[in-house]
C-alpha cells in the first residue's frame, strides 16, 4: 500500500512523550487561513512511499525511541485523510517492534468510523481545537466541522489520553468568548492531559509566494495573540 | 574533567562534580571547559545535569566514554590504573596527567587525499583486467597504510626542548634525574585523521556511480574531479545523491566500519624512537582546513575548496535525517582502536529546549551515543538566525558562545571563515 508523505522527521521533541519520529502525511482537507505549511495541503504533493518504506525508515532508529520511552507521531497535513495508510504503517511497526508508542496530531476532520478506528490504536492524541462552534470553522478553515465536534465528544469518553492544542490566532479565536467556549467543550474529560495554547506563527505567510499563492489571512498577523490560560471546569465525579 | 572512575575503578562522580556542573551553569563562562566522563552505567540524571549546560549554549560539556577510552588506552600499553585516570589535552586527546610525554597531535592523515591518490592509481592500471570496487577499496586502504608508514619514518628522531618546570611536577623525572624531554612513562604519538565522512561518502559514490549504475568510468571520474565536474551537472547531482554517512544507511556505514578498522590498525606493531606507540584518532584539529585545500573535488560531490567537516561528523553539504541517525551511523564502527581523541559533534536547535522535558530528551540522545559505544561527543545548542544576526550586528551578541571544535569561543571574536563554517554546520542539522 502506498501513501503520500510530506516528511519524516526524527528527534521531534514536542509531539508526545519521549523523543519521537514524526511522520508528516501530505494533504489536508482544511484551509486554515493561518496555515504555516501550505505546501502540505495539496493531496497530490509530497513523496509517494509504501507502508514498508515508512516503517523501515522508522525502524532504523527504533532502538533509540524504545530506549527513551518515545515513539512515532503521525501528523500532517491531516493524517486521518490517509487513515488506511497510517494503520498499515502501525501494523508493520507493531510486528517489528512491540514497544513503540503511537500518537496522532489531528484536526479531527474525518468520519466517526475512521476517527475511532485510528484513535483506538493510539497512546496519545494531540487534538486540535480551533473553534468552539461551526461558524468559526466554516469561516476560517472552510469546512463543516460537525464531524470534528462529534469526534471530540467521542474522544472525551474514549479513555485515550489526549492533549488539546489551540492555535491562538490574533483577533480570530484568542477572544475570551472563544476560549471560554473551547473550555466548555473540553470540560469533563478525565483523559484530557493538558491544553496547549500555540501562538500564531508570524512567519506563516512566508511560503505562500513560493507556491504562487497570495497570503491574505484576513486578520492582523502582527498582533500578539492573547495567550491567557483557558479555564477548564474539572470533570464532575 | 569530571566524573569517571578512581584509579581502582570506583565511580568518581561525587557531590563536588555536581557542584562544578551547577556552578558552570550559573557562571556561563567560556572557561573552564567541562569534560564529563561517563559510561553505560551512568544514570540519566547525570546526563541531564550536563545537558543543562548544553541548554545554556556553552558548548560543553564534552562527553568521554570510559567503556571505550579505558580499553583503548590499555590496548596502547597504558597501565590500567593510569588509564582510569585519563583526562584530555587542551581539546580532546586523551592523556594521563602527570606521567606522560605523549605528543597527542604530531601529524595527521588526509583520508580524502588517500582516496584521491588511490583512484588515480587504479584508473591508471585500467586495461589490465576488469576493475572491481574491491580494487578501489584495497588501493585506498593500502594508501592509508603507506601514509601511516611515512609518518612513522618522518618522526624517527624527535627532539623536544627541555621543560624543567613540567619535569619537576611529572612523575619519575626527579627520581630518575631525567628531563621529561628525554621521555616519560608514556611516549606515544597521536595521529589525527581528517575527512572521514567525506572519504566514506566518496567511496560510496564511486561504488554507485562507477560500478553499480555505471554512469561514468573511473578515469572519466578522475578527470571530473580535476575539473570540478565541469559540464556534467548530472553526475554532480548523482554524486550528491549517493549514500552518505550519518543517515543510518548501511551502504555508507559499512564502508565507514572498514575504513575505521583499517585506520585503527594502520600502526599496529610500529614503535617510535622512544619506544612509544602511535595512536590513530578521529580528531582533525586545524588539519581539516589545510587538508581540504590539498585535494581537488571529491567523488561525493564536494567541489574544490569546500571544507571537510571537523573531527568525526557528517560532511558539511550532506542533508542528514537528524541527530539520531547521525549517532547511529557514527557508532557503527568499533571506535576503541581510533580513540586518540576526536569527538562526534552534534548541533541541536535551541527550540529543543522549549518544553521543560527537552533536557531529558537531549540527555537521552547523549546516553544513546554512549550506550552504543561512542568514544567522545560534543553537543551544541545553536540557532542559525542568532548566528546570522551576530555576524551582522556583533555588538548585540557579545556573549554568544559557540563550540568551534575542541574549544568554545565568543562567536563575534572568531575569524569569518570559522563563523561561516559554524553557520554551515547549523544549516544542515537545524
Ligand atoms: S489543519 Fe493544519 S495543515 Fe490543515 S490547513 Fe489547517 S493548519 Fe494547515
């Protein structure tokens, strides 16, 4: 089986427990106005690889990953858009090395079946939460996020540990109102490990020109986003 | 030098070692440079203490692996108790303080030059019979041995100026009424080897281009080396795309194993006129700059005039997958016979330390190197943008410290050629 891979990066330190190797999968159905990785959005781009090639690449340094309590993280683009490929890679890795841990970084944009099948295989989910409502997603990422909210609701009850990642975009979703909304959305999840507020990358626009695209995000990228913490209501026992 | 073992082999890392590491982190000075002796049994927490200094961007500690260095020294004839007492000369060459007249850095062999000579010899011989890659390899290794022999001859008679003060504080000199210049307990000569990675990459490229894919004949390749691949951008691209050391790719790493093995035994049985032995190593000192000027372009696609990497590190123009693959590749060879001193150098982008557990993760990388039988390692934290800004506005970066090779220094005080080399190193690993 083949998939399209944007990059395999080793020694990634912010993608889960321990040092990890991150497999960035090519292609994303969303079009976030602030995406700093536009060359990863197109499904036709990247490099075609077989599940075996990806697994072999990871296995070369698996002794280090296992010895350090690390593992493999699937990111993107949107890794769930190539769910079958991700599962095939995991399958190969499991057969070669039983002690790797698996994580996925996802927008959550996938059918419920796909989301559940993949997440069930994970030791950790890095779940993007960009907005508390459909309107925010529709306006700024161009998709109908019903599936995202359904999947997040399921994740909260799934028992799979997860980290919520909120990209804080100045004037877009860094308002108190938006953050309170996200906090309400996440409240009551016993498996929520932490919430990470990721500041907008001011260099995000740099790559668009190279791709012959213009970058007009519709917000003031020079403003510093409000990174004040999100208050999550503790889970009712 | 901190950590390590006592003369009777007990762990010597103590509270004072810990305090020294902490104090260095607080002072943030270039000197004294800290070397930390570790081994397989060293707990991760000690690597973490060391990594706290790396995080500060001090360019040290440099790590030395007792599991490799002590057997290396005893193999060269050092008494076990003395070997356990080892320290480093100014940069990285291992020595025993107080009882040696070792000259750790007397000369060096240019591996890239050896391969260049070998390719020309083999290409000349063309027509004799069908050439094989093994012919190239055999000639290359023979050339390394020839140059090693030449060094043995060259230093038959070494006269050293008397050093009454050093003699007074060195073991045995006073008792024997003999100045150190006439020889001490150990009288060995250390020999550096430059351009290991460039030579390995070039060898891998010769195998792929000439013998496997047959894109070019050997004599055509030699001509291309003399003309900087003029008119053949396709072959230059193919050379650059051939396997490279540092990517956990056995097609290059197996050749590195062979080369290091040949180098490690090139001086076996040879003695200098003081009865000492020759200690081959993976260090380069300044030779990596001089030696790079002596050779034309190399088969890995390195054009004339471009430098080698310093010490034991991937070639400068090689995109490597990352530090884990680098460690893996560079610990494939048996490093005991080449432990004169000469570290693997790794650059880590300072974003590695954004999260608090970054220190643990980087410490795990160092431990991985030690556990896999690495001999010596220095790991630097660096940010390319900062370096470029420091070149443009030195006044803003008076305290920026970088590791150059054996030593750290203030970036803005360095010669431009060293500044550029460091920036180049970072571009590739960033
Ligand atoms: S989900 Fe990520 S990759 Fe996809 S468009 Fe948004 S920011 Fe870019």
